């Protein structure tokens, strides 16, 4: 890849001369799709990113959101960020995924926050293929290695398998940070000419050269060997030292602004910092501490060596910053200073870059690409009997237990995790603000493949329902929008639809989308990925505990929400696991009429003393939701008024509630959503399902055997 | 008097342990390994994490750091010393405790809750429990399989130096209840004297009532009495 002709012309026009090789490389990377969002930015205005809780919205390393003030008036902020590491994870699953974690954690540090939770949403090709499983195992191991080492718990996430990820898996990682005192917040905006720029962390080497431009083109047939040098290698031990150093620097109030070195390395981070402040910089590239000899200016400028941060420091604090770095065995070099002029870099006495930082950061022209409308599916339903359908859907790796995954992640370090993975959402104790913070992240490629717009709306509602099922009200979200090659109108049409669908539902739920990440060109010789809108949402509640997902065996079982079982609607199976198992097509189910009322009421009902268990209904439909709630100690007898498809409809915005006060639940949802009594829980350890006058039973042990497919296959 | 929770580069359960001890009313502080132990140290925790990134072998580098000489001296003076997880690996690497903790049988990192049976309730770390009592603790490790020569293990068993064994909810110790392949399901042992102990499960993660369980407080009580 190199600068294309029209960009080159624009740059020559602006500079009044040919760019130097270093400048050309900087423009190529910073004006790439990955850094400049040239194709997606015109779409992103669909998102509503404002709200009184939003302190820093999109555009910095991470967003900052205030938490509800504690009873004692204590104020705290959280940061939210999400990043994709898709192409690197295909080429080298372990290191690609690991460095994705490292990057989002440094984005958190650079806002002045301590990282308190990670979530990973992962997407691979068909689980039956060996190559998909190889990527899956490597990615999980990479996340486990890096996240566990740095002591940040991975508390939630999602894993999905779909044919169209075969040549291009997705690794989306979100991080929440905590700023327990608003005065500790810093941003990436350079503050004052004359301040020094200090690079802290790993020495710079020749790794990860051109990562940003690598992320901005389709994966080629030989990417696994050809693009290896574009993948960085992570060192979580150094990252942990960087976390400690960052805490110390904040404790001692030694930094004015900060940015982590990610895509486009030092050139990217330093130019963006000064551009944000409307300033410039003089940078001496020779001053950078280097890991290998004879590096060129361009290599120093664009290396994506990991675990490095750039700080703006007042001249009088420079020695103290160096001392903190030294205490934690980290390298530090003063590489230049903030100026009022251009962004200038010198190397061996020569000026190698001399451009306006704002033009470099913001000058890339936007693309206005054509889209094609997405087709709507006709109804063509397969014929499957209930027992076969239960077996197929319960043992699909998409709906199956993900315990094999989260067991490899330390999800309890930092002693905040009160609801652990395996439930609808994680809940974290944020004692600093007296807030229970619920966290959910995911998307369903079957949904957005079948219906990009409606499927994306369902993704937003499903994540919100996950929080509500644990008693939390959605507070803010970040999105990771993954698409194929935007130059193909049909692919770009689907991508444009997921953006609009996600934005629309978030607006209806009153959840500001405070930041995100866009990853395009997820396209390979085996075709484009399904458009995939990962949403990571946090919710708040005033307690740390939540009703479990598992039945207690003592209450009535209610289904809340519109659908084929309640509200008299016909089953719609578009995007369902049922259709992916048995073939066929159908329209995607509609979203409820009052999603916001549903979510708020569900959150309130979940926290009642009379609520014994709650679980959202999503992937795999009501059949999977009920089966997941059964354990060896508790079962249920349920009657569904409908035929087999009613059990597998994946209409979003529904919860199953086990309660000792069914009338109170009905009253709460009056005028908001229909409530249907399905049956009652008992101590049987068996799920008994009556449908169309016939009864089928499933023992807990049988359910577990179906749901264990991932562990059974990989162990 | 304060319990020093030693922070090596890569430690990551250090703050958790201070928080758990503080919540129990025990005075505890973080001590960066290069700063040395405070004069008034009344107890030492070697916390969990990945000291020195687990490069070389888990715990091997930290075991050879200068602050461990101070820890050994205090241990000889009967100051309570507890190694948790990576701290247990450091304890064994520095010969404060016998045996070694090595790669799990699964060869993977495992984070999950397990049951432990209290084997000896007459140590500072287990006095809050009954012998044979079953408690639920989390584990979170990739290298937690206890290994030792057979004869040495027999000696430890005869001398009542096993603190906990992995078991099921009813206290049965079997191969099925062994999460990592530890010899004889051993989850924690004491040193020559029982005021020094190491264990792979995390008591500090089950010591804060707002997270649900306080099963782990019994272990940390070993510092309250010092």
C-alpha cells in the first residue's frame, strides 16, 4: 500500500513541495481507513453521544462517563473503550489477541484511569473446521495470558461462530477504567508550548511496522506469512509496570496530557496530541530509546512496539517522571517539546518531517461510497421435530456454554466481581462510588447477516436486556463496528444498516454511545464477514448483588415480552440458531414497541426480594433460556401455547422471571409488555416442556452434555 | 505493627490482599520490593500475580530478590508469612516451604471456585475452621500443581503440614475433585514451623462480605492474632 494519487496531490498542494519519505509514510498511515475512518465517519453522526453523564465523548483514547454520585457525595468517573485486533489475530492469534488487550488497557491509562474490567467479543468461522478452532484456541490463550498477567479481570464477552468469518476472525476487546477522583483525569490534548514530551515504556524496535495500513486492506491469501512483520508481540509484564508507573505519576500529579502509542506508533501519538491542542512539536527521533541498532527515522516514527506511552510533562517535572520510570524498570526518554509551530521531527541533524499537525491528523478527505439496499428474506421454514431441534440448538457452539473460555480468564482479580461470567451480565462492586456496575458485550452475526438493520437493533436491545436482567439500568455504551470491504456497495450497504440500526436502538433506550472503533476491510478470499456491531454497555444499580440465572425451584415462571408465546404474534425465525441448524429463511422478528419501558421495568423487577431468578431470552430463543436455568437441584414444568418454532424465535427484549409474586410482576409491566405464566419451578432437576399437547422432558445432565460441546471438543 | 504485602514487579493481588486485611481490621500496607520491609513489620504476605512475568519459572526470580532475605529472617523470628498463588510459588522457590507448584495437568490457566477440606485446624491459618470442614475458595492459576518426592510428602502428612486438600462439596478427596493434578490433592502446606504457609487458592477473594462469601477470612485471621 502507498499513498494514492489524489491524496498525494492534496499533500503536495498543502506543503508546496513533495513530501519526504517519512512524511509520506506518516500520511499513508494516519490517513488510512484504520486511523482516519474515511469511509465510516460520514455514517457515525447517526450516533447520539451526548448525555449529562458524558464527560469526554468520542475522539480521545477512551470516553469518560460520570457515575451516579454516592450518598456521601463522592464523585467518580469510568472510562470506556473498545478496540478491534482482527487482522493481527488471523496472522498470529496468540500475539494478535494479546496485544489487542494491551492497547485498550493503555487507552484507559492515558485518561488517568485504572483498568478494572475487560470484555472480549470473539467471532470465528465454523467451529467444525480445524482452522477455526486453531484461531479460537490461540486467541483465547493470548487474551488469557495478557489479561491475567496484568491483573485486569476479563468479566464478560461473547463468542460466536459463523461460516463467513472463516478467512477473517474478529477480536473485539473492551475495557472499563475507574477514575476515583475527577481531578486525576487527563486527556490526549497537549496543553502548553514549552512542555516536554517524554516517552515511557518499552524500547522501540522494528516490530509492527505499518500496522495501521495493514488493518486497512483486505487480508490476502498469503497473509499468514507475508504480513507477519506487521503483527506486534506483547509483553504483559512491562504493561503491568506501566500501570503501576501511571498510578504513581497520577498520584504525584506529574503529567499534563497522555497518549498511548498504538496505530502509527510515535508519529501517530505525538502528532495527535499536539493537533488536539492546536499546537505543534519539535521531536528529536535520535532521542528515542531503541532496542536495536541502525533504525531509520521512518522506523522510529512508525514502529508499533508495544507498552509505550507518550506524556506531556512540564520542564520542572521531567526528572521526577524519569525517576518514576526508573523505579518501575521502565525506559524513559525526553524526545522533544510542545511548540506553537509545525509538527517537526529531526533525525541525525536533518529535518525529516515538517507539517501542520492538524492537517496530518484531520486533513484526510472523507469517502462517500455508494451503498446497495439489503434484501429482505422470504418465509421458507424447515420442518424439524422438537427433540431434534432441542438437541441441535442446545449443542450449537453459538448457544453452548462458554465456560471453557472464561475459565481461562482471571475474572475475579481486583475483588470487585460479584456476578461472574456465565450469567447475562457481570456485576462489579465499585465501592469508590457505591455503585454496582453491570457490563455486557456482544453481537450476533446470525442476526445481522439475516437483517443488518433489525439485527443491529436487536443487538443493542439484547445487551441492554442482559443488564436489566441483573437489575441494572443502561448508562453508556461503546461500539466496535466491523465490516467487509466498503468499496463493495452491497457490503457497505449492510455496514451502513448496522450503524443505523445500532444508533436507533441506543437512542430509543436513551443510552449515549460515547466512543468506539471501526474496522473495515474484514474481507478475504473467502468473502466478507457478516456486518458485526459489537456493543459494550455498562449499566448501574445501587447494590452489588443480583438475582441468579439458575432457578431456585420455589417460584412461578413468567415470560415477559412480546412474541409468539405472549402477545399473540406469529413466530419469526429470521437470524435464529434454529434456521442455521436446519436451513430455511424467514423475516427477522420485530423489536418491542416500548424497549425503554421494558428495560427499565425489567431492571426494577429483577431487584425485588420476590424475584428468585432472571434470565434474558436471546440466542436460541426460549428453549435455550429455559434449559440454561435448569440445574441438578432445580427444574421446571412449562407449557407453551404454540408450535415448535415458538420456542426458537429469537425476538429480543424478553426475560424469564422466577418469582413468588407473579401478580406484582404483572402489575409492574402493565401497559409496558405482556406477561405470560409459563409454569412453575420445582426441585426435579428436569425441564418438562409441553407444546401442542405433547410433553418432552430434558434432564439437567442431558442439558449439560449438550451445552458442553466446546469443552468436549477441545479437551 | 503492620502486615507488609510485598509488591514485586508483576504482582497483581497485592491491593486485593491489603483491602481484605483492612476490611478485617488488620493493619496492612503495600511494600515495593526495592524499598525493603518496614521496621514494624508484624506479618508478611507474598501476594498473587505474575512476578517478573513468570519468566524463567513462576516465582523463581522474586525468590532471589534481596527483600526475600529479610522475609527469611523474619520467618525465623516467628513472624507469620503467607504466600498466596504466585506467592506460594515464591515461597517454595525460596525454600520457605517444601515442594513446588508447577504447570496444571490441563496445561491451561484455570479460574474457578473449588472446595477445600481443612486438614489441620491447629495452625494460625486454619484455627477459625474445624478439621474436616469444607470451604469454597477460588483458584486462578496456570501453575498450581503441587509436586514433591513421595517420601517427602509422606513426611509432611505425618507431621500434619497439609493445610487444605481439594475435595467435593461433601469433603470427599478424589481424583475428580483435583483441579490441577496436585499430588494427593494438596492445595496448601506449612513450612517447618506453621507460622509460615503457602496455598494456591485465594482467601482474599472470599473475604469481602459484599461479594457474597467470607470463607477466606479464616486464613487471613492468622495475621489478626500476630
